[in-house]
């Protein structure tokens, strides 16, 4: 029956009956090649905080596992020395020291290993190729935090160091640690196995707790990154103290248990060594934590926690992974024989002589408690403690040395071998231990896989029940797993449900990996199951809310068959028809005083320009192109210029008659007779030059607007340069301003027709329309931009037609008696007062 782990002061009753032994003297032995050993014989270092001088550091309590590991190294070396096939004729020695789980403690023997063979000093050299240190290789230490310190020392000398327990992923960096090896898998493999286990049972709402050391922090960091990539949500992450003697250690453990209660998480992943793990479990029992599923690792799963912790079954279900290890045949018998021998005086005298030869006075093993340990004290742990990795570590060095020496099956040549020469053989060649084949991979690790174990009690008897294994994949015998739930089925631990198509997960809470399902917004789509974000559609595509795909955008412009276009085209037809009817009426009455007073042939040219201006509305309807965009503005400007130039001549005529009557006879021929067509041509030529400048500076061009409309791409003519736009239309605006200024103050008597009034109103309407047009046109980015342009053209045409030409058509048709020479001849001249006649 298995018993708890021995602490210092426990088990002394049995040991005292037998008296002190010389077990502490069994960890040094001379040989042809010495292997150094670093093992945690003790734990709970004293006086580290108060240490003000570099005095000796002492451990308070014995750590049984560390003692068993050291005995495993001793057994392996004795087995090799007795072998006829491995290193025949060569004797291996060993020199083992306590690390006490503390880097400071481990440094002292590590420095001793680096001393020149036969001395106590480290040589300071530029080239260490021929340097012969005290040891050929080093076995250990166990913890990653210690290896990260010692591996730098040994790697600088390229002394092979083989750890039997350090699993930190950082140690797999062969550039930083070229001579570091380990006979255990990396934490990366362990984390992958844990994540597969969580996914197998559908647990996506878990907590992770780690010891505040290199092993716990490194494993937890790997787990957090791997879990996040596998849709596993972390309720919280917490660190627990490794030094339980610290003042705040108990309060930290209480806070951790309270956090478990608060989050109501059912699954806890614990990365820690046995001492902090046991402290957390004991605190959970004291605080009445409800049963949970604890996912553990061999760092605490294979310890004596089930035996030494009262009411341990109340914590719930404990599942975890332990490295697959082979058996070490003969080890338990070897230990039993050794404990018999260390009570014999002759054996102890010989052992102390070996210690004297090894310069034990330089540095002691510091395992004086070992002399008070009996076989019965450690027998319960012999079957649990992982001795196999230590056994494989020693054999890996022995096989490398065998090959480096060039040994034959019968003998090994006597040759001087440097430590660094073993690295080549350890890197490249496999080796066998008890029929099992091993080889270091690229990260200098061995990966034999894991077994999934369950803490099981049957009839009050505890055992580690294998329920699955992991190598490349995870296999589980679920029928053997009985959970703590009422139906003995796996408990539910979910933070989110699987979202429906078109929905994605949105994180909720603070520092919690927990999700709500939300619909994908417009123009995004759901791309994969349980996706955490919506995928944006391409620019030429769109999607409705909660969509699983994107759709092609349809083109949007002012279609010929839509109601708004039909209305505008109808208005254009009416405007064109009215303009043509007015022109026809003017042609039939071309020689009448009214038509001649309105401008005669020039008025027909103005009407023709208005017809062309109205018809240019067709350029704005239908699918636009770069050429159409360029033509729209220029044709608009030229047609307006043709109309405005005739009004410009009429306005000059009115100005000459009213403001310069004495010079009018000599100048009127330029604005009223055939010479006036030269001025019209000059105006058109000037506008053509401005159109060329507009083309040079940057004409309007077609753009595809994907932002203004939700499901369509808007094809719109974009104003590339507002300077070019102003230059194109500024000349017509100047003509309009001159015409307005020349006519708005002109007065006539009631007997004469006021031609100037029609021009004034026409351009007043034009300016009002343009003020609104520029304000609206500059801000619109929809299909209404083209509507605004068409409406502006038609209202301008109707304004000019209604204020200037329609009244004259009314007189021709309905007031023919007013179409006389007296009414229209010199109608623009101011009438003299009667008393001046």
C-alpha cells in the first residue's frame, strides 16, 4: 500500500531503529570519465531573503523524488560499468549535487563541473578546444528554470547537458543552448495534447492556473496561444506562488479559489509542480469549492498528492497527461540492495574513500538527511517516480562516448576525449535502452508520446488509471472515465454556442474569451464556421446583413426608362417644341417691327442655340462614358454662349442708345447690322478657346462610386478640376452680368415696348438658377447630379424663353395691332419730356 512522501522529520521512527546510514556518501565515485549530476535532494531553501553574505545555502526538507532520481543515475552507471557491450573496459564515475529547486544553489556545483580536471579553478582561455573540465557530461537538473541558467554555462564550454525533466519550449532553441538535451518532450507537445482533450469533450470555457516559475509560465503561455487558435475561451488565467513560505502565498491561493467560484468555470487546466499544485488543491478543499474537472500534467499528477491530501476526492475529476516511459528492470531490487549495503561498515568505509578521492571537501552533496531515510520511507514512491528519463539520459551520454572512443564489442581504446566531441554523436545517431530506440530531434528532445491518466479510487484504493494515449493523435477510452457528475458523464463547460450561418462571434466581457453571436453587417459576409470576424466584400460587390456570400453590384445611372428620366425628357421635348414654335413664328414675322426690335436674324440664332441647349439634355441620360462626360460641359457652354452673345449685342445696342446717344449712330452698325455676326463669331471663338483650356486643365471624367449606394455602383461624371469648371463657365457668366447691368436701369414710356426688361428678367432668372445649381452640384454624389444638370438646362431655357421670347410671340399672335413701327422703332430711346419739345 502506497504511503505519503517523506518530509524532513517524518519517517524518523523507522530510520532511528536502524541508526544512521551512509547513503549520503553514495553519490560520488571516481572513474575514467565522470558524469556530473544535478538533483533536487531537498526543497524549501533557507535564508535566501536574509542572505547578505555568500554563505552556504541549505534546504530544509528532503525531496524523495529527487533522491530516487539520483539513485536512478547511480543504477544506470553501475549497469553500464557492468556491461560487456557498452563501453567495455571503461569505467564511468559520477559526482552528484543538490539543486534544492533553486538556481542559486544549482550554480555552485555547475561552476565546480567547469573547473579544470584535477583542480578547483576554471581556466580563462581564448580557445577551449583542448580544455578538459572536471566532468565529461552533466545529467540534470530537473526544472526548466534551473536549466535556463545552467545551460548557458555548459553551452559556452559545449559540455553535453541532458535534463530528465525540463520541458520549457525556450530550451529547444539550439542556437542559444547548443549542448542542451532532454529526455522528455517539449511543453508544446503537452499543450497540444491538452487542447485536443478539451476539444474532444466540447469544453470551450476553461480556466488556466500555473505556478509562478519558468515551467508554469511557459506552459501557460503556450496553452493560451494554442487554445485561442482552437476556439477555446479562457475564463481567467492565474499564477500561484511556488514559495509557500511567502507572507502573501495563502492570500494568493484564496484569491485564486474565489476567482474559480466567481466565474463558475467547470474545467481547470493546472500547470504546476507538486508543491504549489498540492497547496492549491488543499485550499480548494478548505474553502468548499464545488467539484470540477482538473486537467493536470505529470509534474503533479504522478506525485503523492492523492495519498498526502485529506478528502482529495472532493475536488472532482482529475485527468492529465504523463509521459510514456518504459520500465527500468532491476531498479527496485538495486535500491533495496543498496539500502542493505549502506548499513554495513565495510561498504560505508569504501564509499567514504571514494568521496575523499573525489575531493569531497571542496563541495559536499548536502544530503545529510539521506542518512536517516529507510527503504520503507521511499518504497511507495519507487513505483511512481519517473526514473526512466534519468536512465535514458545516462545511456545517451554513454552511447555517445562509446562511439566517440571508437569502441569495439570487446574493448574501448584509451583515448583522451573532450566533452564537445560527444555532441556530434548525440545529434546524429540513435541509441537503444532496454530494447527501446531513442533519438534526439532537431530541438534536442525525445518525444515518446503521452498517456492519458485518470485518478481513480476503487474500494478505497487509489491508482493512476490509463484511459488514453497521445502521439500524433489523441485516442481515449471514454467508457473507462467516470466523471463526478450525477450521471457520470462529462460536465458541460461552454461559453458560447455555435453561431448560425451569417453570424460571427463577438467577444464579450473584459479579459474573457466569451462570445455572443452577431449578424454580419452589410457588405460583409460569413466565410467559415465559428469565424470571429466577417469578411468584407470586394469593392465591386455587396451583401445584405447576415449574408453568407457577396453579390455583384449593378450599375446605377440615369436610365432612359425610369420615371424621372421620362419626366425630364418630356419637359425637354416641350421646351424644344416651344422654342421651335417661337422660331417658326419669328421666321414668318421676320420683317415685322417687333421681330426686328427683338434682334431679327440674331434672335433666330439665339432660338437655335436654345434648341441645341435643350437637346443636350440627352447627353446626361443613359450610361455615361469619359467622352460623354467631357462633351457635356463644353456643349452646354457653347450653346449658352451662342444665345448669350446675341443678348450681349442687344444689350450693347440699348446701352449705346440710352447712355451714348451722340456716338450711337457711328457704332450701332457693329451691333445691329451684318457686322454684328463678327462679334457673335468672336464670342464663340473665345468660348472655344476656353473649352480647349478646360480640356488641358482637366475635363470631367467618369468615376465608379461604390460608397454612395448600398447595392449599386454609381457611374457619375466627376469634376476633376474646379478651376477648369470655373474657367469653362466664367465667360458666359461675364456676358450674362454685362447684359444684366446694361439693361436693368433702362426705362421707356408707356407708348414704347421695353425690350430691355425681357433681357433683365432672363438673366435674373439665370443667376438665381446658377446659385442653386452650384450649391447643389458641388455636394451631390448620386444619380440626382445628372438630374440637377438637366433641370438647370431646361429651367434656364424656359426662363429665357418665357421672359424674352414668349411675350413677343403673344403680341404677334394676340396683339397684332401693337406690332407697329411706332411701338417698336427706337423703343429703347428715352422719351423726352413734353415741356422740352
